[in-house]
């Protein structure tokens, strides 16, 4: 039995998209972040870092969204979300790390800075995170400039890692994205995948 402990956040949706793409049977356990269920002792036994998502697969427990995608692709993927070709495989992993180490953290911090009470809001840090996000989206635009469909050529965990995070600013029509036509077209290709649509609706 595969069990996904998750919430309706970009990191949580990476895992649900991957599970849907692989066509796996799994149970969803919603973690109420506002009620701080992620800090409960039962959850901390699964992930001492008190973050979602967490995947249970029989006796194995995997946490950190990137690690979950890599685990699922290696155990169940058979080339579906991680290329079999060694060069393409490491390329897909490289793009996954690019997201985990840059776009995710910067968008997260930008959102946090923008949601702060006005008295505590820092225009300096808002601009720092905005500029770094814009720079990294520009890097994605350069990756896609050779007309490839997906980051590693074929659809992979590199695309899945980015999509839920970039969906938010795209829906908000943030200029950092809308002025990048290749990135927008790539996002639309990902959005058109039925498994992505299903994964984005979880945990409901």
C-alpha cells in the first residue's frame, strides 16, 4: 500500500502528479497545516523535519518532494517520468535539483514576504526574491530556446518539480512568467496532461 501524506501546496502536488503519471494505486492522507498536524508526534515519526509530502510504501518512508519523485521513478517508473538513457536521466535529475534549490525556495520566500503585515514587509527582500525568481525563469527560457518540448527532451521529474510552483505566478499573470513565451508554452504542455490535472486537485 502506498500512502501519501500531503496538503494542497506546490510541494505536495509534485508527489500527487508523479503518482498519477505512474498510474499507481495510493491512499491520500490530508495533513491540515493550519491546525499544525505536521507538528504532531505521529507525523514527526514519519518526517522529523515536519514537512509534507511524506510517502509510505509498505515499510519504506520517503520525505522531501524531490526524493519522493526520484524514488517513485526508480521503483515504478520504467522510463515514464525519468528517462532510461543515462545522459537524459542525469539531465532530468539536474533540472529537478535546479527547481528544488532555486525556484521553489525563492518563490516561497517571495510569497512569504508579500504576505507579511505591511508594518513588517521588507521592500528590499521582496525585490531580492523577485529578481532571483525572474533570473531563474529566464534560465528556463534559455533551456527551452532549442524548441525542446520538455526540459530533458522527454517529460520527466524535472518538469513535474517546476509545474506546481510556477502555476501560481502564471495564474496571477506575473510578468516574470508572462514575458517568457517559451516557458508559458511549456507550462501549457504540462497542464494539458490528464495526470497533471488530477494531481493538482489533490488532496482536495
